[in-house]
C-alpha cells in the first residue's frame, strides 16, 4: 500500500518514463542537430509535472520530498543526461525560489517556474573560479534605495539566454572569504545583461552554454534569494542536491548503455553462437550491472540524506562514484559491440561524452574526493589513539 506521497511519486515517475520514451529518445538526435534548446519539450515536461518537483502545491509544484523527486532524473537520464541535468537545475532553482525567495518574488515568478512558462538556472562559476569558488569576483553594490547594482561575469552558464532568470551568486565587498556572499535572481531581460558566444561542445549541442555578463545591472531587493553571508552556504546546499541529481541521471545512462549492449550482444553471431554466450562478455556486462545496482543504492541513500548533517558527504560519495561508473559503462558497452559500438546509430559514443561531462559539472570528481578526504580527516581525529612504532609519529 503506497502512502499519499508514494502514490504521487509513482505517478511522477511514470510521467518521467513517458516523457523519456515519447519526447526525449525519439528527438534527442534532432535537438543536437538543431543545436537549440527544445523549449516545446521542456514545456511538455512541465505539463507532466516535472518542472516543480519540490515546490509546494500552493505554488503549482508537486511538493515531493527531495529523496523521492530526485528519482525522476534516473528516468530522464535514460533518454539524455544533459537534458536531465538542465531540468534538475531548473527544479533546484524553483525549490530555492519557493523556499527562500521574498513573497514579492514568489508572486512574480513561482507559478511561471513550476508551470515551465519560464525557465531558471544557477550562476556561480566564473572564468577564474570554477572549483575554487571562493575566488569569484562578481560584485553587487547596495544602493540607498535598497536596489543592488551588479557588475561581473559568470562562465559555463547552462541554459544561457534560454532561461528567463538566473540565481546568481555575488560578493558584496572586497573582503576575502564568503562572509559577504549573497544570491540574487537576475532576469534575462534586465538592462545590462548579455551573453557571450555559445561554447562549442560535442554531444549536448542543444544545451546552450555561455558566459554571462553584468554591466551596471540594477535589480530590486525583492530578488534576493539568500541574504549577505548565506550566499556560499546556500549555493553549496543547492550543489549537493545537484550532485545527487546527476548521480540519479547517470543511473539512467548506465541502464541505457547496458540495454543497448545486451540487445546487440544477444543477436550478434560469432563462433557458432552469440556474442553474449562468451563468458568474457558476460563478465564485462556483469560488472556494468553491478555498478548500476551499487550506483542506484548510493544515490538513493544520498538523496535521503540531503538536509541532514550527512548530506554533503553522501552527495560527494554519489558524485564521486556514479559518473565514473557511467563512463566505465559507456566505454565497456562500446567495446562489447566491437566496431558497431562506434556507429552513431547506437548512441554509445554520445553516452561516453555525456558521462564525461557529468564527471565535471557541479563539482568535479576530484572535488568530491576533496570533500571525502576532509571527512576522513575529521573521523580520524575522533578515533582512539593507536600505538604506532617508535619514531613514526609524535613520541
Ligand atoms: C556542461 C556544463 C554545464 C555547467 N553549468 C553550470 C551552470 O549552469 N552554472 C554554473 O555556475 N556552473 C556551471 N558549470 C561549471 C562547472 O560547475 C565547473 O566546470 C566545475 O565546477 C569545474 O570548474 P572548472 O571547469 O573551472 O575547472 P577547474 O576548477 O579549473 O579544474 C580543473 C581541474 O583541476 C581539478 N581540481 C580542482 N581542484 C582540485 C583539487 N583540490 N585537487 C585535485 N584536483 C583538483 C579539477 O577536478 C579539474 O580536473 C557547468 C560545467 C559544464 C561542463
């Protein structure tokens, strides 16, 4: 017997599956060829309830807990990891809008975001500060009338020019550190906002990515999402949700790669039998299947930990392990098809390149290792003393 939310998540997962089968899979190659965000598709996703996953029902959202809603990306990721990623960022921004935005901002934007009439994204990265986020520069000056004037540049902004509003992390002084950081929503059409040329990337050409520039952009204080002092901390919470969402999408990608390989290998004739009769091939695909099971357990555990003290570490474990598993899966499955694995028709090359992208975005694999390493140091400091040989430590 499902609970009330259990019933809702089942319906939403079914809607995500349908969206993947009917909208993403048949069209993703055309989207890539056109090199343009499929706005009609994201509008259909919205109509199916996929663009307000965690937003309260009063604002038109589904009101799902993070631990449940994040499973949607596993379904969408079976169709395309970059599309799943972009929708996950929109959902996180919509969640932040409803949870932290001012009443005036919510009145103006929340229903448009949950209904997909408007799209949102997040802008933290700058040309000089990717992993080293503390080195960001974009400045907000607070004016006498309460408005903020913003100057600076962001880099690698997804949905660049396509999203209608960008939750942007800014510094409010020259003081080093994050004590002066805040997050403010900047509409695309605000005077002084512009975008650089689109980055030329392979395999997710439909996802517009570019630098975003702010020249004396004046924004109302109604648009403050996170006040001064909470900008970095709030962004890191958003990034934790994004990391687990990416791991969820990667599980979809692994399952797709595995199914392509199985469908081919079970039909490919060789040595008087089928490719899948070879024990070596079964072992290769068996490892992919094990990685899929482990990845699923890991991201779902991490999703349930979000918002608890274990959230950041669990998100790092998921982001460290699952995109790597996805890349291994895409490469192994390509190998299983032999030369055919390289044919565009099977899409495995696209999955390899997508999984590499997912190893980078929202904190690289190495940054996850940094988070895990710091947690291990803390744990070590709490362990009882262990005798180590004389001369090996402090005597
Ligand atoms: C497709 C895509 C979409 C994106 N969308 C957005 C977006 O919408 N909004 C946004 O704000 N950002 C976005 N990003 C930016 C993304 O979050 C950054 O690319 C990422 O954080 C890495 O920063 P960087 O590219 O500057 O790499 P760098 O920080 O320059 O890192 C270079 C290399 O150094 C490694 N490294 C860094 N620190 C350490 C360390 N301590 N130890 C060992 N190795 C280390 C990294 O892992 C990496 O391998 C997007 C990126 C991509 C690829």
